[in-house]
């Protein structure tokens, strides 16, 4: 698996097969002394029990070791990647704002242990800023979402391989920021739907998925959309 260790959720699925393998090796060593002298076979300890309900001490140790590997990162259990140290979790972050909440994409690149014992997660924030009265612009900056006074929530949307981080940024910059859409209280493009930070974020997530940069699993992330109003 290219140096990656087994995701720890697989340990439970593989447990019955590992048990049976131990049982067969035990029988082979007892039935054929010559084969039992093979270095590969001798390295495998005999097991007295092989049931899913009562695994051997060796299997328990193996499972415990796999479970301790940091393959699930972030706050969401769906953020499983084949190799956590080589990928970053991506979140949709919501900040309190008026008249609508501000949405942004956050790539969690660092998880630092704080002096208080809690985890302080930082990374790269990618979003559009401004308003639709004047037009918006793209911005990327280092950030720790939870440290903001206006932070409301974040939802997991997928993960990106470390080597694809530059592609992720490039795709974000390729999605045009919302343009000026009002002249005072008059809409400039009445036949087109309004685009703001919420719409830009949704579009960008779709683009990242379509280009194979943002990886998602069966359990798709849930997005909390604010009600769409027709005023800036």
C-alpha cells in the first residue's frame, strides 16, 4: 500500500480471517514437524483459540496496534484516509455575519497541542471577501477558525492529498469571485441568480470533487445553508 498502514477500521473486518490463518498454521505445525521447522512458520506463535469473540493475545495486540494508528483525523469520523499523514481534512466553515453567515473552505494542515491540553487546529482558509454591491475578491490566508470570535461551525467535506494542495488552491482561484450585482437597490442581472460567498463555496466544492482533488466517502458531508434572500 505504498508505505501506508492499514486503516484501523479494517482491523475489525480482517480479524476473523487472521484468526483462521493462525488456526491453520497451528494445525500445520502439529501435523508436519518438517514444515514446522521453516523459519517463516516458526516465527508465528501457536494459538489455542481462534474465535471472533475471543481472539488470541497476539491478535489482540495486533488489533490494538492498528487502532492506535492516526488514520482518522479531525472531528468528523468520516474523515478516513488511507494514509492520514499524507492528506489534509477539508472543511466548510461558517462565521456569524449579517445579513447572511459567511462561508469559507478550510484545509486543516496543522494540529498543534496547546498548553492547556486541547488541540488547536490551524491551516489554510480559502474564501471570497467583500460584498455584491461592489464585487468580491478571492483571498487565501493562514487561519485557526475556532480562534475567531465570529466562528460558528465547520462541517467536513472531504480530504485532499498533500501533493494535491497546490491543485486545490489553483481550482479555488479559477472559480470567479461574485461580481458587482447591485447598483444601489437595483439588480444589475435580474435574470441571473445571486452569487455570494455561500454560492461560491458550494461551486468550488463541486469543482474540486469533479477534478478528483477533493476525495469524499459514502457518508457525504452535510452543509448548513442559510436561507437565500433577494436583497444584498
